[in-house]
């Protein structure tokens, strides 16, 4: 098992270097003068330009700059925002819990609804129930989620007035950030109504972000279940006289879940891509909105640092999923 | 001349066999029908659309759809904030979406298959380097990478298509490579090599045709994903630029009116959704028809 983990880690190193090279070259590929871009100034005297070139280290050879950049990454220096002057890592750490909270809620919803839906569809294969569940899944799978979010806002926030449109919690509540998760922090604060407010702000973004993973998980569970239900050991379990619930829930589902877990792991990237759109629509202060805003504000230091941090995070999460998968399914370790 | 007629039925052609399995999937046939309708509308847009997609009629700003209170039949789906006919814009928008899908799929299939063939056929160091590069692309969330690429290249439809093609590339490379690796040690390939076939012939004429099935399915999925991604970039303001009647860009322009005029938001999204569903239905049908494992069951 250890060899398996180290093997995976060894593969990660070149990928990490490649990712850092992309993030490094991104800012240098942009059209325009790098000093102007990095300093955010529009007009500049030649002396100041040269001085800034030197200050930013841009007058050195490219490879020296790259190794310097790598050295920074290793020590946690991801650059600073041109707009706010704050270190990118600090902003990332501040905003990441909001994205994590939203993504976790979305994936929990997707798993809790998607797996049962897939199992029911597989067991009732060919019936109207199967067809309607898979029909809904197809719609969810094909959904432009930015439009879906707008529709939900029109109906639930505009027409019914049930949910707020943007932000994480009502302005009425203010409490210190302990965990960064609004649901938990609002409970800790003990303020009456704070938790309810946080939930009401979270519902629509969660539904929007959960839509595609939910559909994907339901479809994957159905096809995995169908494959497993035809196996000999399921027939044996049935002929032993076990209840259908036990046959399906224990014997079949446990084996069908192996590919489903891979699918869930693969949703990390999907969730982060979805978070970019969801957070933009609902003004959710997470890293997705932060990245989009930075692209538009031309705050390229943040884009560079954010790219690096997000890619590194995805690589680490994929590694964890891989290792977990190795635990569940010993066959792939070899 | 005596000709002995032995066979009474002709052997099925490849297409007939494919159509036999494809047409058994009702959803797939429906998807194909919807797709063909959208395709025809897109091609004949100037003849089908009731109005010009860009002419602004100042007398009918934010006019509701015909069936809603206050609507007019000349503007069946209503008008947008500057008085343009939404139906006409949607019909012209279909051109952009289908074009984007086509260009992206063509670009990523050609380059992906080429790179995947090389990786799978030559293996060794070439393969390792190619796959690491693909891993690097996959380490970024696709939409974020596309967004940043467009920021580098400059916002616009062409750059959005290039960015989406690049983001799609690894899927085709991986798929081709896996298929090539499972084929290249099979007897017919070895026989062909022994018979003196050169590398290029082996790669493109012997192995590739036998790897096509999963690639066709993936291409269909990539087609719908490309439409979604391009619309998302348009929505974020980084894809097609206004006043292009691209569906995502239309949604972005409509955002500020969501509380006042539901139709300007609803119809462009619906157009995206219906198109993507139709293509995905076709993709499911193609998978059923082309996957030999499923055929037997």
C-alpha cells in the first residue's frame, strides 16, 4: 500500500512542475508589457519602468525567474494582489471555506439523492419510474447551470420571495469567523435566527451546484447496479432466501459502488468549474467568484496564484481519491 | 451462363446494422430529430427568422411573448431590452452554437486522436511525456482553464473555441491511447506488420478504424459540452461579444432584467438546454449502437 501511495506521489511531481510552468508562463504570455500589467499602472517614465523591472526581477534570465518562482511556491509565496496588495495565499485561505462549504453541501445532496435514484432506476429497469428518473437525470446532465440558477432566482427569490439572492448570510448577523463554514459559525455564535439565515442563503446555490453531479451519479449508479444485478453472487444471495432489500442494499450495492466512488472523486473538478458559475450568479464570496473577478480586474498576480493553488488542490484531492480507491478495491493496487 | 443464386438475403451493411440498433433507442431517434430541426433552422436562418437578429425596434422594448398578457404575434417570444426579436436571435444563435460545437469537436478530435495514436503506438518515453502533459491540463478545472486562456488570447468567439478545444483534448488523447494499446498487440495488427505494412499504415489504416466506436461517442459528448462551455464563457463575458446573438451572451445581457422580464432570460437558456439534451440523447443511442458489449444484452 505504501508503495502504491509513493508511486502516485512520484507521478504528481512532474505534473506539479508542469502546472507551475503554466501558471508562471501565463502572466508572461499576456499581450502587453509585463511591468505595466503587474504594477497595474497605465503611464510610466522609462526610469521607473527599468526600476520596476529590476524590482520585480524581470530583467533576469527566464529560467532564473522560474526557479525563483518555484522557490516562492515551496515557501508558500504565491505573489500578492495588485489591487489589494494582500498575499494571494491569504485571500485564498479566507475565501476557500466558502467554496468548500458550498461544494460539500452540493456533493452531499448529489450523493444522498443520486445513489438511491440510480438504485431504484436499476431495480425497476424499463418501468415508467426508471424512464422518468433517467429522463430527469438527462435534463440535469444537460443543464446550463448558470441559466438554471437564474431561473431559480426568478421563481424562488423573485416570485415567491422565499430565498435571498446573493451572499452567504443576512447583513443583520455578524460574528467572528471560527471555522469559515457559515453553517457552523452561525450555530457557534448562538445568535437567534443566524443559522436559519445561513441555510436560506445556501439552499439555491447548493441546488444549482449539485445538479450536474447528481445526474452523473444517478446515471453511473444505475449502470453499475445493472451490471452487478446480473452477477452470479446476486442470484446466489437471492436463492438463499435473503430479502430483496438485503440483496440489493448489501450484496449488489456494495460492489456497484466501486465505480460510483470513482465518479464521485471525478466530480471535484466538475464542482470547482461549477463553482465559478454558481458563485458568480449568487455573489457567493468563494474562490470561483474571486478568480472571475480577478480576470476582469486584470489582477493577473491573483489569477496566477489562484490557478496554481486550485490546480495543486485538485491534484491532492485526486491523490486522496486514488488512495481511498486503492483501499476499497485492492485489485487496482497492482 | 448459369448463375447459381444461393443467398436470398444480402448481408447487412455497417450502416444498416448501426441503424438497427440506434433506432431501437427511441430517445436517440427523438434526439436526432430535434437536432436535425435545429440544424435546418440554423442553416436557413435568414428565411425562417421573422425579423433581423440585430434590428432594434424602439417601440417594443421588453415586449412579452405572444401568449402572455400584452404580447404581440409578430414578436412570438417577445423582445429584449433594446427591442430585438428574441425568436429571431435564437434562430441565428443556433448557427453559433452548432458552429462552435463542430469546430471544437473537429479540432479536439483531430489533434487528440493524433497525439493519442502516437502515445499508444510508440509507448515508452513519448507516451510518458504526452500523458504527463495531459495530466497537467486535467489538473485545472476545465472552465477555469478556458477562462484564463481566453483572458490571455483576448475575449471572443474564436479564442473561446480554441480554449475549449484545448481543454477537451486530454479526453480524446486518453481514449485513443487506451484503444490503440488494446489493439496493437492483436493478431491482425501483427499479421499486417509481418506482411510489411509501414508504421503510418499500421497506425492510421489498420489500428485506427478499429478504435473509432468510443471516439464517436466521446465526440458527441464533447459536442454538447462545447456548446455548454461556450455559452458559459459567453455568459461570463469572455466568449462571443455583444451584439452577437450567441445564446450565452444573450443570457449575460438579459441578467439585469430577470426581475422584470422573465422571457429574456428563459428562452435563450431553454434553447441551450434543448439542443444539449438532443445531442446527449443521440450520444446515448450511439453508445448503445456502437458498444459491442451492450449489443449482446
